C-alpha cells in the first residue's frame, strides 16, 4: 500500500493576485513509512496536509492511494480510514469521552482506556471530579494545552486509521512526553 502525489499544485486568488501555495509537488510514501515535512512558515506544509486529508482540493495534480485516485473514494469512507490533526483543531463542546470517541458506539471502553494509557492521560482524567464525563469547552479552557493535544491525538487514533496526517501534534508537550508519543505513534506494530 502506498500514497503517491503527482504534479500537485494549489493556487489561491485570481488574475494578477494568484499565489502558489504548492507548485508541482511529487512524493511517494510506502506502507509503514513515516514522512516528516519541514519548512519555513508559508512554504505550503499546511496546504499539503489539508489536500492529502481532503480538507482542500488541489488546483492541479493527483493523489493516489494504492494506485487509485483518492477522489474515487467516498469522502466519508476516506475520512473513516485516516486520522488528522491540523494546527486549528480544538476540542468541541462535549465531554472528554465524547471528544475522543465522537460518540462512535463501535469504540469500546477498553480501546479508550488503552489509548489513554499510551498517551499518559489516565491519571490526569482520574484526577478530574467527573473523569471522562468532564465537560470541555470548544477551546478546552478547563484543561491544560498539553492534555488537550493528547486528547486530539487520542481522537485521531482511536479508530485505528490506516493513515495519519498530523500537523505539529506534539508542539505543546515537553520534550520527554513528545518523544514518548512520537515513539508510540511510529512503532511498526501500529496499524497506521
């Protein structure tokens, strides 16, 4: 299984005001491979992530998954197979559990517990008077930014997606915690 990008270009604006956010990008990622895209602010990293996760459409070019153009996949089916974190993501108004499971009845309590343990969220959530039933505000103001980031990671991996598209998923964590989470996310035993 692989992801291939060919001739990807994304422009914004019209006429004399066209800006190329991406210009003729080509890349290939094999199953089990991890790719970090780095660059200066404004170099197109966010635009590329949003196109790959189908939050934006390319102006020109194609994205293939297993040699099939990703536009041939029903958008809901495609999104059910990926985990995404963008720089703009934040919790929604609901409980911590709802923010992790998005009320998906197929997600078991055991799966939630396992992810919480891996992300070192168990003790933090146990310390809250309402535990997993603790309400979250849309900007997560009741919980520190590191825990919010871990909740967003939990949300993105809880369904065991095939592909992860993460934009700065551990930037609010200390170096040690970030390293542990990156190690867990990149473990070859993971399903993504």
